[in-house]
C-alpha cells in the first residue's frame, strides 16, 4: 500500500513581509538586525542580479550597502502577497523622497517551516518580452 500523506507546506507568518520591507527602510543597523531576525530564518538567503547574502549578518550588511548606494530611498510593496505551497511573490518599487521610481521589481521566495523567509530572489524591471 502506498502512503499518500504529505507534510503541509509552511505558512507565511503574519507580518513577515511587512518586517521584510521594514528591514530595507531601517537606517539603524541594530534595529534592522531585530527586524531581520523576525522576517528571516537563521540561514535565510537573498539573491538579486546585483547582490546576494546568506544569514542575518550578511543580510544586514547587504542592506546597508544598498542604503548607502540609494540614500533617501525607500522600498515599497506595490502588490498583494501571493502565496501557495510554501512559496510567495510580491511586487515592489525603490522610490526616492519625491516618490519617483528608481527601480521596480518582483520578489519570489520560499517560506521556512517556522513561517519566516527561507530564500528570496529579487528580479528587476518588467518581465522580458518573448523571443
């Protein structure tokens, strides 16, 4: 007889995506570290075309570098959170103080068993056209 039971997929913990965005917008590295701990699994990993980081300390360092590169900018969620089977996706903009969009994109990721972010990949700009 075949066992057809499956382990339920992890569910995104409430507030995790809000905490994720707060990390990008927090200037104080200590406070940012607290937000990272709430949003990310211990060995959580982020990657985009320009950066990658694994673990809380590396995530904090990566975000500091982005904040230095784009002073006065904020990362803002521009969509709802689409989630299923332990996967998530949502849109975002990087905006200056006047609301001008410097970069737009989408993040897709995997939710850890505890509901925090396990892996997240950022993509910049709209989807490419078909060949």
